[in-house]
């Protein structure tokens, strides 16, 4: 997994504020999906990047924010990782 993040909270606003402005999602293929979300938060600047090749919902996650508004883009695998068998597992 690769994780990079940077953030600066707004001192005059609670960092626990998180309002969902929009949420769009869909399927790319049988086991791949995407999400596009918008939030209003207590952060002045947010840069967040995650890339996972294994584990539950592995994929790419990018979040960028400025002045309390953040946009998230997430491409991920809908399957779960079976750590005992070291392989993907589908729950239906």
C-alpha cells in the first residue's frame, strides 16, 4: 500500500464538521466500481492519496480539498480479501 497525505485544519472551524454535498457511484465491471464524492469539512487544505493492491476494496483513492470543500475520487475492487487463502473472495 502507498499512502500520502497532507492537511491543514481551519482553527476557527471544528475539524469534526463533515457534510456530504454529493455522492455519485457506479460499476465499471463485475468487480470494479467508482465513487465521486464532495464534502464540506473543517480543513483548509487536504491532499490524500491511497493505492492498495490487496485487502478489502483495494484500489486508488484520491482526495483534494481547499477552503473547507473536498472532492474524493475512488476506483476500487468490490470483493473482499481472504487473508487465510491469500486471494479475493466474493460475497453474494
